[in-house]
């Protein structure tokens, strides 16, 4: 017999209580104000999308999607991300709107979790999409805006790591014809498993110079000086072009004045197939997982029939809550207005006048003034009593 579910929630789902939700809404407002000043417009899409369109185009693995059947027998998914739905809109409802487009969202997304994962299956994101601009300045804009967003919400210590997927791919292609070996190395980098990377390297019978270069790849993490180090590891080709893109990107980011919050990471890979160029991840002090992630994805729009270059990022709101200070705004005036039945009309009219003055007013029916007095110790700035006179 199945155990009664009682107060249990589906795996990965959670309740957000008033204090936490108030802080989340405060952060969302601050992020929205920051993003709108850069010319981005907010967009909203349905929570349910067709699997054959948005689901198939998403970077999220199929086994992590919530899939359902609608009454017509179509497979639908709870949106696993916002980038693919926005690509659908840009290619359909916005097909005649000239590019570039600057769009942003604040929405919940859904990804199924394994029982042992202990992660949220529904979580909130704030993100931007810059669609229709292939320039390095578009990549710089996305990264700089990410920096200004984190500053706007008071993240005290953070770094955004920047890489390029073609650097690793190009370097591996220079030395290995076997794609399966290249994929093993890429997977180790995705998982940040440098020990596994070195162990695989030690088992291969290749030129010592190649081993030395691939070993040096793991040390390409730091400031501007890493660009010249990366150049020294490459031949002319894909990897070299990636280095030159990063060099141009860094110049643009210097113009924004944000490089103190950045570092270069030439072995950064976020996703094996989705991203096509510059990628970046944001990390905050004392947080083991990335706070934000993003990069260039130039192939997605073509899947919806409107090829276009694009870049963007998403901030994970649940992680942002962990690294931002407690809200320290002005004290809130909360008034409790108690009234007896014969004073209801006067009391409710008075409560509305106080609310129109910007105050928070809670009303409560009581039987007499003595009962109203019992609420004096509760969390109210003031208690007002409109009660009938005691006989």
C-alpha cells in the first residue's frame, strides 16, 4: 500500500515563504530597473510548450524535462529554459521586426531532478537575450550588463569567468583526430575534473610538446596576460581565432570599466553542443555553484526558421538570494486597527484613508476594548481601537 503523501511536495518543488519571497521580489525589481536602462524590454511566454518545437530545440536534456500529453495527444513540456521560447517568438510573432532585439525575462523554469540530487525542480531566473548582433561588442554588452546586475543587487564579491568554446575545440583538433578522445577531454573540462584530464593525457602516446601544451591549458585562468599565453599554445586556425576574439572582447570590456570583476578562463566549457563562441559564468564568494551563466548561441534561431546571431545570460535567483545582503530599507509602519461591530463602517473608512497615505493597515473585529488591548505586543507599529464604550 502506498504511503500517504500528507504534506509532501513533488520531488524538487518547494514553498517560498513571505520573507524569502519579499527578498526575491526586491531583487527582481532591482534587476529589472538595471536591465531596462540598457534598452531591454520584458517578455513573457507560456509555461507549457510543445516538445517538438521548444523542447527539441532546448539545451536541456530530454530526460530532465517534465513531459505531458495534452487532450489532442500532443507532447508538451513545462518550459526547461526561456531562451528557446524566446527564439520561437522572435521567429514567429516577431518575424517582421528588424534585428537586433533586446529582450529580458523574469520567469520560473522546470527541470526534473534525480531523487539524490537535492536540487530544485522549479526555479526562477532573470535573464537577457540580445538577438541579431554578431559583433564582439554584443558579447561585451551581455557580460558588462551581467556585472552591473550583480552590482545593482549588492553582491559584494564575485567574478565572471570568460572563455570561448572554439579555443578548447581547436586545440584538441590540432592534436587528436579521434573525436571520442576529444569528447573525453571536453567532458572532463565541463565537470572541472582536472585530475581526470591529466590522467587521460598520461595514457596517450603523443608528442611530448602536445602533452605540455594540453597541460598548460589547465593553467590558462587569470587576467589579461593569459591572452598571450593562450596564443603561444595555438597554431593558425580555430583556436587562434578564438584567442583573437577574446583579445578584442577584453578591449571592449575595458571600455565598460568592468574588468576588475572578470577573469579569463580558456578551459571553460559550459555546454558541449549549445554554445558557439564566447561563454561566461559568474561565481560569488562562498557559493559552490555558478550564480549565472551565458554566452553566444548562433545556431538556435535557425531551428525556428529565422537564422540569427544571439547571446545572453540567465541569473539563478535562488542562488542570488544566498549571496545578497538582507534588505535594509526604511522601517515599515504597520498599523492594527481594531473595531467592534457597531464601529465597522467608521473603522474601515479610516483604514482606507491610512492606506491611501501609504501605510500598511490590518483590520480586526473584536468584541470589546479589552480584547483589542491584547494585541499591543504583536508586530505592529501602532494599534488603533475603535470600539463601543463599555457599559
